[in-house]
C-alpha cells in the first residue's frame, strides 16, 4: 500500500504521469459531473471531460453568486425569528 | 473490501466523508447567515450578499478542513481577507504537461490552489471541490426554499 503511494508520488514529481493514472482520475471526475452534461455513461475523451468540468464549475460559482443575492434580499424582508424557525423546521424534516 | 487503513479510506469512500461534512457545513453557514441578518442594515444590501457569498465559501472550506489542497487554499484566501474571485472568461491555455490536458490550465484557475497542482492532483482535488460545491449550492437552495415558503 505504502509502496504504491511512494511510486505514484515519484512518478508525478518526475512528470511521468501514466495514461492509466489520468484515465482513472478522469473517469472519477466524470462521475461527479451531472449526467446531462456528458451524454450517457459512455467513455468520452479526457479533453471533453475537462471542458465540461470547467463549464460545470463556472455554473456552480454563478449559482453561489445568484443564491447569495437572493438570500440577501430574503433576509432583508424576513423577520429573523421566523426565518430561523422555518429553516430549522425544514432541516428537521 | 472495507479498508481499515485511514490512508486509503478517503479514496475509497468519498461520500462517507461528505456526510459528516454536510452537518458542519450547514451549521457553519446557518450561524453565519443569522449573524449577517442581525448585523446588517437595509442600506448595505450589496455588502450583505457579498458577506453571504463569503460565508458560503467559508462553510465549504471549514467543513472540508485542512485535508484538501483546495480547502487549504480557500481558508488562506479567507483569512487574508482577499477578495474571492474566480475567472469568468475562458482563458488561453499556457504550456500544458500533456496534450489532452490543455483544458487543465483553464481548470487550474477555477479550483482554489489549482496553480500549484500537477495534473494528477488537479483531477483529484477538482472532483472533491465539485462535491463540496454542489452540496453547498443544495444547502443554499434548501435554506431559500424554507424561508420563502
């Protein structure tokens, strides 16, 4: 176990990353992307996975921005105690 | 199949790690949210949404802790009070390590701590970063839905 880690660490530091390593990591990355972005579970190129990954991360960043603004407006118009109560109720469901 | 070793535990069970983090993420974010609500006035609405955005990335980073390069990089940025910015535009690839990793240069700018990662590390960290990001987004949506109902 530790020898495998030492080997992989060694290979990355000398920039000799194997195809197998990359393919393995790319498929793990593909698994966290929403299915709509990559049609089906077919093998797609690493380049395509990376491209979709970049697009996905950008859209997630935009969602955080958007939700922050909407939450900001909501909190301004909602009384603190009722907001807290509503949140706790829904989290306990 | 179950690995007792903690060194490989993270690799084998990424979702198990996320479960404990979800609770931390929620409690951190909610506490920050209520603090922001109580301490901001109606005249600082832009500042309030910025603070909420900051709280979102903070709760992500704190719940992931220091075991990940992306969360360490985020924590560093948050503590130095630097502006949290991610590139919007597609940028040109510089010199990639491998031909099929051209997009890796673009990806490096989107993942906290990316510039100092080699290709392998970048792919691992990205998958983890996305898991936490989607969890945070879902948390924010849940909070929104519950307040507005």
